[in-house]
C-alpha cells in the first residue's frame, strides 16, 4: 500500500472509532466498588417518615434488546427502596409475579428496561410462546390476562415505576400505553442531552438545579397515548438540539419523564438512563427516589395532566 492510501485508511479507521465512541458510553460490570459508591450516595439522602413498610417488586426481565445497565438499574432501585427501610424488596425475572394472587402482595411494581421482542412487542407472550403445555389460543389468552392483571393492579390504587426501556414491555397494547402515558416510538443515536425541568418548583424535581442537567443518553421519542398528554410532565428535551438522521417531528419539545394517575393508582415514568454512568449523579438518584415514593403514596404533589397543547 502506498503512503497516501495508508494515510487515508488510517484516517477512516480513526474517524470510525471516534464515531463509534460518540454513540455510546463504555459498559462496565456491576461490581462491589460501584455498588458501594451508589449506596453511599443513596444513604446520604434525607430519611422519609412512613407509617407502614411497603412492598415493591423490581422486575428485570427482557426478551428483546438487552440494556447493559439492567443489573445496575436493579441495584440502584433496590438501594433506593431499602433506604430507611421504607420498602421490602423482591427482585425477579419471573412473569408468575403478574398472576393476580402474586401481584396482590405488592404495593409498587418497578419495570426495569423490560424490552420485549420485536415480533409482537408482548413480553408475556414472548415467555409463553415456547410453553408446549399450552395451545396457541391459551398462550394468547394468558398473555393478555397477565397484562390485564398489571393494569388492574395500578387502577385499583397501587404504584408503577417505569424506567427507560420498561415502556417497551407491552409496546403494541393501547391499554398499556394509556396506563403508562405513552409507548416507545424510536430513538436517535446516543448523545449529550440537556434535560430541562418543566416546573422547577415541583417537589419531585427539587433535587435538580433549576437549569436542569446534562447527561449522555438515548433521546427517547414516544407515540400512541403520549399524544393525549394525560400526564403531569417533569422533564423534557428541546428537539432542535437533538441530532437525528430521520425526519424531525413537528414537536418543539419532548417530555422524557412524567407522573400520572391511572384510576386510583400512580405511575412514574423516567427515560433517563440508558447508561449506568448517569446514576453517579446524586440529583438523579434523589429524583428516582422521589418517583418511587410518589407511586407508593408517600409523596403528595401536583399530578394534574397537562392536557392537549
């Protein structure tokens, strides 16, 4: 290879590596050092007074895309839930917990990046489809029943926390979308996002600086029930600041975290974060703590829907 071609090849290789690095943060294993660091941040948070210990299920199964941060998010939410002994925690990947009798044991369910397979975008069916003891009709009926159990669980007065890809769990279900406040549509490449506060005076975002915060993430876009705006938004991003290759939506902003009522129950959705590095921000940890406490009824705040623009 002549020198000029060698130079060009090296340049293309360098640019390709820079491009790949710009698309993601480096994954790392969940280890004791990182866990102790996060736990120390959580333990430094103020305590919350409560009358009775609550029970929470942290559900971390995925059947589709695997977020590398699933075990990190699980650990973070377990530290938050166990802080000050507010919650008794169960961690599982077993869909049997969504049987009616099992769900009745809990006060809050946390959905941790539960991306379903693209074939149907139905996690319950993904698990049941290989069960040879069930007919195809029975698989469909049971999958639908488990989803209905979760929706009824929330509607009757319990809590639901949905983190990042957890919104994809039953992504083709309008009933699931209406409970959540939306469905996953797509996301551009990972990039630095300036997350802004809808209302800096809202108690759930009190941990953040008024100007918001910056972190590296997948900028999630939503559809289906999202456009009903039947939620109280907390965080947003300005779309003209988001780098993307596909046609840009007409929205000026996109909400990426919100709270809402569903029947008598409470729902908290937070898109941040795809990367475990974001949890090293104590302000974000406190925000997630506030969201969990809200769904459990330990924090009362304005959750009136913003409504159609």
